[in-house]
């Protein structure tokens, strides 16, 4: 994601991202990847962040979800709604100035701190 490359490069982490299609989001995949974070667009043509959060709950995921969104009138309301859907999942809205078609699928991330 062009707007986040600079941010990711400055993190003291090794980041591995696995782009997946929403239809492939199932328990076996979530268990095998063991993501520390899931990054998903707020809205797309085929699904939205609520669909992903709900499916992650079904898959037993307990972790963080970053939801990429355009500037919202009140992002806290959207965060609260998404957080209330499933226990054990932390949701944070990340507002971006522009969101384009690059956000067509969720991405699960495994982040490891270097030794």
C-alpha cells in the first residue's frame, strides 16, 4: 500500500503480509497463518469489515483488526459497532485520505520483533 510503505519501513518489526480473498477466510487458514493483525477495508464490492470481523470470530481469531477507511464523520461510532460484534477482537479504524481499488481483499499479517 503506497501510503503506508514509509510507515511500515520505520517499524521495529519484521512484517509479513498474506493477501487472501474473503471466501478463503476459514478456521484452517487462520490457524495455519496465526496472524497477529488483520488489515481489511471498511467497504468493498463483495464484503465489508463487519463481514470479516464476524468471520474471524467464527474462525476463533483473537487479535487485532485494522480497518482502513476514508475520513469518517465519527470513526469511534464505527469502531464501537465493529468491536461489539465479537469478543476477543480489537478493532481500530485507520483513516486514509484516499482509498482505491488496491484494498479489494483483506490481508492477514504476522509481525515479529527482531532479536
